[in-house]
C-alpha cells in the first residue's frame, strides 16, 4: 500500500491507499496505526479503493495532538468524516475498523448516514451500555486502561530495543512477527536519543479516557447494513451488548469468532475480509 499525506481542513492526515472500486476506509485501534492492518487489507485491493488512515495523535498524522484537548471520540469521528470528504465527497463509503476504530466508524455513520454505505465493526471498544448511561448522566468511572497507558514506556534507544521490549509480551504475545514489525514501522518516529512512540503514552492515555459513552444511541440511529465480529477471549464487547447489536434490524451478523482475542484482525484476517465483502454485497443489493 502507498503512504500519502492528505490535507484536510483540520491539518495533514497520513494514510495508506491502494486499489480501485467501492470506497473503503479502515480505522485502527487505540495506540495502533494504519500500517498494522496493511496485510489484512491488501488482498481487497482488486475490489475496493482502500484508505487506511492514522488517527489524530497516532502514527504519522500531523493533526494537533494535545492530550488535554481530547475529550471525546467524537473528535476522531469528525476527523474521519472530513477525510472522507477530501478523498471523495460524492461516494458512499464502507467503513471498517478495529476496537476504537470500529467505535469511531459507528459514530461517523450515525453523524452522517448519507456518507456511509455499511459498517464492519471488529471487536469495537465500548463501555457496557449500563455504565455508559451513567457516564452520560455525569458519573465518573475508573479507567484502568488509561492509567496503564500513561505508565507505558515511550522512548527506546533503537528499533531493535523496542522490538525486544514488545515481542511476546502483553497485548503483543499472540502477534505474528510480521504484525509486530508492521506496528513498529508505522508507530515509531525518530527521537534525539533513538526512537519514540508516535502515539505518546500521554496521548494514548487521553484516548482511553475519551472513550465514547454514546455507542448505544449511535447504534439506535443506524440505518446501514453492518457486521460485528467479536473476540472469544479478552473482548471489549460483552454478551449483552453483542445481543443488542445482533437484534438491530440492519445487522447482517454479530458473533464471536472461536479461538480469537481482541486482536482478531491479526488472527483471522480472512473472516474480516469476508465480512467486508458481505456488507458491500448487502448494500449493493439494496440500492
């Protein structure tokens, strides 16, 4: 896939692009970057015009990234919608995403249903709906993911040192070597004493704290076909929320993939690609 910089009203966005056909955007998870998903997406390039962008504060995107200014994932959804309009304002887009990227894609579809043809939601990051309702009412809740991210090491003497620090550990323990290499390719930037995470720990922590409490209202207003794929273990989607998505009239499928974790796009990429094709077929048939 080719990396390009796209000028948007908010600033420059870095994205990978490849292919022709129906417009497809892929949005990455918190702390990750578009490069991690390049191998997943490349086989779709004969059917789709693919764009996979680095979100604000992640990867090589140059949008302002003050952690104190990030209060809601709505900002990421707004960034995404501006990007879609710059790339192709006239096309209906398929939106796919993993974790935060799935949630942001859903928020974008709810905000601008005229721009979105369908959704593929891959283990979307969300608060349990009962907890989210309390947050919308003003309650404050603990956020251990944010606390953990704030303590994350942000700089390394070299790429090799970063690789050694991550390989086989934490969330990276199930990752193939190629996936870790891709993450580092898109997630490290040069620093005075070596390399640093493009998504600084303070910004990753702010991203976790800004998790949207509006997934349930966004789902209620959704009117495009969608598929939700969830991990069998360590999923961000509880059974109750999975059932709520499955009951939606626009849902084509909502299920857990056996043997997968939250990082199921790396574990079962064929299932993700099949979901993209199925949503596209459903939208095309309904036109």
